[in-house]
């Protein structure tokens, strides 16, 4: 999945000041290396950015 996996994560946000996306989590050296290489399939911090989750709870 690679960085495409990150595209669906709540922690992967766009910073208008620097003009790019980044991971908000404090990654250690090994995790950052995997992130930079696009090997994020087994990311421990992945949390689906599901905008409709609240709506489904209300139903």
C-alpha cells in the first residue's frame, strides 16, 4: 500500500505553511525510514480517517 495507505490515515495531514503532507505522529528513526521509503503497510499508528464514523454512530 505504501504512502497510498497514509492518504487514508487521520495522522497524515496537509501543512499549508510548508505546502506538503506529513505524518503528525512522532516517528522514531526506523519508522521514519520506512515512511520515507513508502513501506507503511504495518504502521502501528494508522487510524482510518473516516468522516462518516460519527454519522453512523448517530443512526
